[in-house]
C-alpha cells in the first residue's frame, strides 16, 4: 500500500522524529512556532517540545545563522528555518566561510551540524523576491550539503 503525504506533513514528521530521538535538536527562525507554524511544517511541535526547542527569532538572517553555527559547534543540533530561500543570500559569508569550513579550520576536531531549511516559493503571487530557486549556488561551497525533496 502506497501512502501519500504532503511535503509539509513529511517535514513536520521528520522534525518530530529527530527531536524525539535527540534532545539537542531545536528549531528556530522567523515565525517558527507562531500561529501559522511555518506554513504548517512545524505544527504542534512547540506544544510537544516546548518554547526552548521551537522558537521564533527576530528578522536577522545573518545573526540567526551565526547563532546556529555557535550552537552546532557547542554540540547542539540547530535547525534554522528560513521562510524564503531568497534571503539565505544574506548569510553567504557565515555559510561559505564559517559553517562549511569549521571542520577544515580545526583539522576535523570541530563539527558544525547545522541544518538550514529554506522554503522555495509557495503558491501563487509570491513576487520576484520570493520565487528564486538558488539552491544550486550552495553546492559550490565545501562542507555544505544540499538536499532537495522531490515527489518524482
């Protein structure tokens, strides 16, 4: 029997499993844990895991990535959720020069298990600033892995 689900529900379930398995996993970002629950992809997680593990941050993409890098190096498993991938461009220095290179800088002694989840478009009427597909750019940075879900 083949089950069908939405990307939104699959993301929510995957995050839930990760958080149940590892108490060091936490979700954060703009509007994370709010009444909209990041388009439903974090639905119920704040209630289940609490506001210390699922929380909203101010609109400061670069600072949020910096916080995630620090938390990851300290042994936590941060998942930074960006409402739009377009604005991950504001974090390129943090990603390309720090997060992706931590292991190299430290001769393998440090790791940076930071996950960044970015939404690419969503529905209609998103406008030019919310519809880019720039994920290919990140494959060129050492230490960065790009994963894209597909229904194919």
